[in-house]
C-alpha cells in the first residue's frame, strides 16, 4: 500500500485547498518541493525541484512548509488503522505500509473485495493510495508503484514481466546501467544470463529479482504495538456518590498500576473521564511531580478533582488513562533510601492539584553577575535541586524593582526619603560596579552601568542602593537582612 | 531585663508563629537555617522577590520550595495542606490581609496534626489571636557590625515577653544573642 501524496493529503485533509498546492522542505539550503497535489502535478511539478522553479511553472501555487515528523506520526496512525485487515502490518519507507494478508482475505470476501474495501475507506478519508497485491513483498511493492493491480497467485512472472526494472527496489545507478544494457523490463532481466549480471552488479540485483519472483523468502516485520495505558469500567447502574466514584477509581487504578508495573513505567499525568447517563463526559486531570505507579499514593490525589464533579443523573462509565508515562525501573529499597523524597514529591503533586504544578517552584543557580539574573525559578516537579550557590559579595535578601530616591553625585546621599521614611546614611560600603550584559538586551538596564552601595542607615534599615553614572540617578533595589 | 539565654528559640514545634516588622524576612530565614526543607508560600503578584543568592548566607537555597498562589485563600489552603502533611518541617506563609480566628485556628490544628512549624509573615498590626508567638523584628544600626537586629516578642502564649539583640554569624551559621552595650532596662526604645 503506497501513499504517493501522504504529506500533502494530510495537510489538505485539515485545510482543503482548491488549485495547485505544494509542501516545501528546506534541504541543503534550498527550498525544495516535497509533496504536491494532483492539480500541481498536472502543471508539471516534480518532486525535488526547487520551489522558485515551481512558482515559475505555476504562479498560483499555494504552499506550506512540510512537517516530516508529523507525516511519520500520521503513517503510524495509518499502520494502526491497517491492523483491521490483518495483524501483520509493517512500515515500508516513509510513505508506505506492507500488510501480510495471508489467511485473512476471506474475512472480507476474497482479495478483490478486500482491495475495494481498502480503496473506498482511504478515498473517504481523502488519501490517495496505490495498492499492489502479490505473492511476495517484492511483487506487491512493484505493483503498487508501477502498474497498480493484483498478481494472480502462483504466477508472479506473468504480471511482473512487463514492469520496468526500477520496480525491483534497486538503486538509481543500477537502474540506469541496466537500461543502458538494454534490459528495460523485469522480463528482459529474467531472460538474461545470471552469472554476468551477478559479476557486474553484485548479488543485490539478483536477490531483489528472486525476492520479487518468490524464489527467495522475505519477511514482513510487523511493528510492535505500543503499550496502551488506558482502562475502563462500565457500571450496570449509574453512581453519583463521592465514595462510590472513588471506589470505582480505585479499581481502575489497580488495573492501570498493574499495567504500568508490567512495563516498568510510572504515570506522570493521568486523566479520568466520567461519562454520565446523559452522554455528558467530565474529566479529572491529574499531573504528578514524579512518575508513580503506586495506587495507594495516587488515589488520594484524585479526591479533590472528583469532589468537584457534577454527577448529574449519575455516572455509568469511567475511563482512566495515563496520558504521560515515564520509565520507572524497580529500585532496591534500603535503610538509606528513606521515603523523604517520595513524601516531598507527593506533597508537590497535592499542592499542584490546587495551584497548578508549575506554580510550585524552586531556585536554580544561574551564571550571571546581574542580580536579577543570578538565579532561575524552575518548576519543582520538572527540575532537580541544583548545585553550589556562591555569593562573592554580600547580596540582599529581598530584591524589588528599582525605586528612585532623590540624590545627587556619585556618593550616597546623606539623608534621603524612601517609602515615606526619612533615613540617614550612617555607613556606606561601595561602590561595586556592575555593567549590563550587552549580549542580552534588558529594558531595566538601559540606564547603563550601575554602582552599587551597601548603605546602613541610622534608623536600622540596610539597603542596597545604586547610582547610574551614565544617566545620573539614585535607586533602591534591595534590602539586606 | 531579659537574659540572652531566655530567648524562646527555636520556635516551638507543631505550632504556628508570627513575625512582623521590617526584619520579618530575616527572622524567617534564620528560623529556616535550622535545617530541613522549607516551603515558602506567597502570592504571585507580590513584587518583592526573595533573592536566593542572598539567602545562601543562611541556608542552602536548594532546600527551599516556593509556592506561588493567586490569592490568600489559596495561600492558606496550601499552607494548611503542607502543615498537615508534615513532610516539610517549616512552612513560611506571607500574609497580606489579617487572618480571622477560624483561619488562624485551622492553621494551628494543621500544624499540630503534621508536627510541623508554621511562620506567618504579617504586615504590622495584623496579628491573629491564634498565633503561638508574635515577634517584632527590626534591624538595628551598630557601628561595628552589620547584621545586628532587635527581636522583640510581643505575644507569647506559653511564656513571657522580652526583647533581644541578635546577630547572625555567617561563618559558623548560628545566631548569637548579644547584650546591647550601654542600654539599661526600659531604655530599649532609646536606640531608635
């Protein structure tokens, strides 16, 4: 099954566009055409041509940047969909699927019916697909790309003989060399003597030929199904009491945690969906500060969210899914590994359910001599406590946005008013000159250099003042203990 | 006169205390320097930030967790939750409006349940009746030293009131209680 326009079909499914359309991909410093629709092909575009040429060919071309990662993800979605036909589905290149339908074709009423079904479904989804069906993987590949159709069982030769040699999954160089020899079709190649071919092109060519004509076996490697972390529960009678819902959640959690344990993973985010009798669905989302798979520790975290749910006429279906999963290998418990970190993480999760997990923060040191940038504030759930804190000079305990005071000259004023207080300078230590970081533009440092003074006032307050020599003015920025 | 040894520190465990005055934050960090994790609950809109670089003279800032809340209701909810849990030995709560009796009592009960200590930093004159002790802290100018502070206990449920001059010893990381020179009982206000 080959999707010649997978990338553009994917984009056009979401935003349908009439007229020529192409996706561009930046490669080797040029904007190239990556994928285009039927309309654009009619205008003479081809894959890999430069985007400027394409615009010249077709002035009303609409374009959009390509997203190869998204396309790969979409192909995996299609792969999962294709398991409705057979369990053995693999991925072929970046725009094809390979299905081993041995023994499952009769479920759809035979091979032709199955192909019709596939085509109809893909058409409805807005995807261009070319499907080839053959005894071997090689034959199916050739048919999908060159001459769509289906090879009769047992006679791959008849169908394939007319196809060009490029249908054998060969490199471009080999194909050109074969054409120069006059071997244009698979039938020609089949008729030629084998030893000289092997000597000239290596064993690869003949291997591909044999694979296509079922003289050599070739396997399909189906992709492993990703573990699915979702469990659900349907109830015979609707429930609405808090305790009942929590009991049901506990059952779901037990199942989910068993799954997580089997995979040695832990949930980082959970989503509980409660479907009410009137088809309304309500969700409780939970984010955890550390990966967890301990039902007894997760359950109390749901209490708050479940308490806020409006049960209406009752809930009759519940689904619990781990939306975010991280590896969590089994740890050896020793007397050294106390539960302190666990308790702290539980606490962070619990506070996080109320104020949001990103609002529980911790300080991390940063390498900057600008006082406001000497530290980073990071979400505690997604960071580890960080390394040494060095204060080369005494730094204030509190920092606030600079508050201007009246003063003149480079020495701190004798008396000044700050926050409606009259203060008298008793001792001033300084200046400590800090220059702005020119490589990072900062609004607050527009005024240039700063000379910082540690000023102790007779009234007791110990303040951090600075003077800006390039733009004369005095400001208070912090307070010492 | 109060003797230097009488100072009721460290703060009584499993209770909630209060500190006010311009040196309240210094009081809080000295209390936090006792060891263990600290959770600092504050409202996100406040512009006066804590500077961890300055904090490092007192204790390791990696032990500090910060909870930024939307309003005081959230602040109190987070504080109660944390006090009840007991995983964090000291919770510092920045208060912006006075607590009523019910809120103060709830914090006390939570601290009792979790055996952890709470410390509310209150604006002056906004104390709650439920607090175990209330401290008024002011920095004091001293010609030879730049960490001198006066800590006055203005409410104490299980002891007497008093006033002490203290200074922070940054090398040994401990608090020295000093007797102020040239001051007689009753002349504590004279230095202002």
